[in-house]
């Protein structure tokens, strides 16, 4: 699912002072300064040194920093540096200082790269409240892309809601689409990212010359008080990776693009579902809502199932299904009269040629915590859940089946759900 910016009002601590996660970040001998144009860092194998604001715990060290960088949430755009740093912390060369305040190791930096990096204790922290660094192995440009978003009539921004805008590198997205990666496809393709402010203004810094797709969204309330997302994806087709060159945002000869107006029209396109969970059922209207990680519920027409051939990987089928556009589909009726809350919808597919996949919607009826499908929630399921506990969707090893509340991580709220299902 798309993991885009967290709005300036997007965390429970909004408006409160947030303690910085680290006191310094040194890489390749360069001490990075926050939110400025840092000097280039040497490429190749370089030492990194992260000094924390709190002690690195023994538990974090024993876990070998599996699901965070010793408890930190570190994201880079482009994403390659995050992966490199994460992989470095899995090796034997990473060390924690005697005072347990500093983490050191080595990471391989490609030449000619530039990054936007965010560091925080919690993924829910808004971008403008995280520690933010702009750096790379090449000189950073000065160009910015800025402007303002406009909402449809009858909706207002949701207080404490999420929202933001990101630049998408279309070549990176197409590569991610073809790679069957275990990550959010947009996350792999984002080049720069920012929040909206309270006026829905945005400013993306240090953008190199190039042509970029753009994705933006904002959580809003409609006239009836219903919570929903409005957004736009311009310049790229999320399902095929096809590029609309006329809709790309272009930076030429280092010149900034300012006063760029974007209209947040409707639901931004979803991508990269393998399964979604039914949240409610309405037999009269032949519809059900589905629970999606970090998103409001979506309503899906259950009066028709889908069998569809497309020239893409199976992970691209589900966004088509959720979009509600059936024009290109061969429809057939499926029984869903006994569909219940907690059932799981899965998309299965088979290759019918080297370039084409056929997919079919299947609904499984079972209790949420019956992981082995034997009809019981017992100690065997507990062992499965315990093994999955602590995994997160931004790293390999994530066990989506055990993410019972669909928030992208297997944590204590999921344990409470499991306990409510447990039969002994």
C-alpha cells in the first residue's frame, strides 16, 4: 500500500515538542546538518556513525536491529540508502559503543546519488517534525518544486489527518513493478517527499534536473462527516508503469518550479495488495467494505467476481478490482451470501504466457487468527503469531497474515485481537 507523507497534523503528538532521535549522523567523514544543503559525501565503502539521544538497549542489540536501525525509523528517498543501511546493520561489522549511545558500521555508497533522509522514533511522526537531511555523493541542486493543493467542493481537511505530496521517478517505479519486490512500489520510486502545511501548501527541496510523476493525497471529511481520502496521481499509470509525458513535472537547468497547482480529485490509486480483509457486509446492496493497511475502508461491489487477463504481475490485479471499473473485465457471479466480517479476500493468478497473468478473486471464510486454517485458534496458531511478532511491512520477513489490524506491523494490538479469538 502506498506509504506517502504524514501530514503536519498527522500524529497524536502534533503541536508538542518531539525529542530528536539522534544527536548526530556522520557518514564518510561528513557530519550531516539537518534540513540544509550538505556537502557531498565520498562514494564507495564509507563508515557511518549514528549518535543516539537515548541508550541503545540490549534488546535492540540482541535483535540485530531487525525491524529498525536500533530502534530508529530511518527512511531515505530514493530508497536504496535505507536498504543499504539496513543491510549493513545485519552484518558483523556493526558496533555499539561502550556508553551505548553510538552505532557504527560500513555502508557502500554509489557515485552520483542524492538523498532526502528522515529519522524519527515513530513512523507516525509528521515529516516536518522528523530529523531531515539532504545529502549525497554528488553536489545537491538548489531547485525546488512548490505549490498548493486544492480540495473538491464539500470536503475539508481532517484534523490530525494525513496528507502530502511526493515526486515519483517513473523509471524506478517501472523497475519496482517488474521486480516483485516485497515493498510498497511507490516507496521504492519516491524521489522527494513532503507534508502539506495547514494551507495545503508544499515545498520539495533539492530536486535534480529531470521529469517526475507526482502523487498527492489528503485525508478529509465530506459534508456528511465521513472520513475519506482525496488525491491525484499524475504522469504515470500505477498498473502498467506507462508514462504520460505531458503530465510530468520537469526541472530543467536547475530552475525551480513554483506555484504549481494540483487538484486533489478523488481516491488516489491503490497498489500492491495481496489480500485485504472484509470489514463489513451489506447483502442488500451486494457490497462489502475492506480494511486496508493505514487507509480508510473501501467499498467493493461483491455482486460480481473477476477473472481478468492483464500483461502484468498478479500484485497489479487488486488495484483494478478495488477501483470498481469493470469495463474491461469478464464478469461472473460468485456466492457471497455467507460472507462474514473477518473473512479474507485473496487474489490468485496463473501465468498464461510469458507476459500475461490471469487472476481470480477468492474469498476465504475463517477466523482472523486461524493461521493454519484448521478451523481452530489454538496453541499452534499462537506459535505462528509469536514467530511473526515484531515484523513490519517496510522490511523483509513481514508476516502480513499475522497483522490482524492491518496497520503494517505485527504488534500488541494484534496480540489483543489474537487473545480475543483464542480458543485454547
